[in-house]
């Protein structure tokens, strides 16, 4: 009887429970911003760091700090490129993130745009490493 219950549990468990996502620590090497409040003047921006949960198989990237959330509010979409070399994610908060599966180099953009823009446009690149 225990074997039957175990088999039934395995059949009905969500597939996402077997996902192979890992936590990565990502560091921006360089970052530049354009400031709407200063007539879009370009300036260097302090590079930051963030943690991201990345599943290269699904593909999926989740990171609260760069607004790639898992709560359904950001309409996040992630996909592989045509060569299956990189994962790309974008959402309706203006976050665009790309990471190469082999090198773990990333590109990050913040491009949120409203009628009266206040948020800085930011573009950066860097490197992630597995925790």
C-alpha cells in the first residue's frame, strides 16, 4: 500500500517541483544612466549587486532587486534565444535582463517609460556566479 501512495503522489506532484533553478550572485561591472529630470543627461551610475534565482531549463529568472518577480503582477516573460545560448526576460516594469548560459555574463536594462518620465534609464553589464 505505501508504494501505491508514493506512486500516486509522484504522479500528481507539480512538475515545477522538479525544476532545476539555482541562486546566482550577480555583480554589475559598469552601469550608465540617462536622467529625464536633467534633460536625459548621460552619467555613470554606481554599479550594484543582486541575487537571482535562475532556471536555465524552463527558462525563468526571479530577482526582487531588479523587479523580475514571481507574483504575476509584473507580467514577466522569459525565453531562450534561437541558439539556446542565452536566456532573456522582460516585464511591464521596464526590466530587460539577458544572461549567457555558459559564461554567466549578463546585460541589464531599466527602461520604464511614462508620459512624464521620472525614472532613470539604466543600462549595465556584469557577471553572475553560482552561490
